[in-house]
């Protein structure tokens, strides 16, 4: 029975064959493809049953704090509508778009389309975050707090 690394390495090898790339050297738990001007990392979990697509979408200037409210609203909507999440690396002031997949549900023959679609989604998420973060913070509406917050 193949282990987690073998399944991952086999999938990456099949992807490279589909993309007409040289056979890969897959040492660790991730592999990076360049899609246009964007890098897309494919990272497996410890069990080897999940593969997450990851791409950097924003790097904050040192004097700028990440907007947790925007990240939360994005995640609330897109986690359930597409499986996308924004993840922050607070130490590096970086924002990443992630989307997990079950490895056994992915087909290496469709990797080109998967990578392009994810790279486009990452570009749009970065653009959305930058534009929205430039808008001023708005306080929540006064008055009715909604049915979920009433005690």
C-alpha cells in the first residue's frame, strides 16, 4: 500500500507529465508550479489524503495591519461557496488564498485548468482585499442586534 508521500509524488509526477514538464523531484510535502506571474503551491497534509492549493495574494507594508474583519467576511462567504479561505501569516504580514481538495478526487489530466482557475481566484482575492481594505472601517449598525445575539 503506498504511503502519503508516494501518493503525493505520483500525483505530482502525473501533473508534470500532463503539463509536459520534466519529471519532478518531490522530496517534501509540497510542490510549486508557476502559473503566469503567480506561484501556486500544492501542499499535502500529514495523512496524505488532502492536497491544498496555496498562493500569496497580499503582502502588507510594515505599518499596515491586516484587516481581520475583511478576512473573516471573505472566509464566511467563500468557505461555503467554493471552499476558499484567506489565511494570514502575521509574522510575515502575508495573506494567502487556500483551497483544500481530496487527493483521490483530483485528476492530473485537469491540472492545467485547476491551476489557472486557482491563480485567477488568487489574483481576484488579492485585488478584492486591497480595494476593500482602503475603505474606512464602518461600525456595526446601532439598534437591533439580530436574533442570534439576543439573550
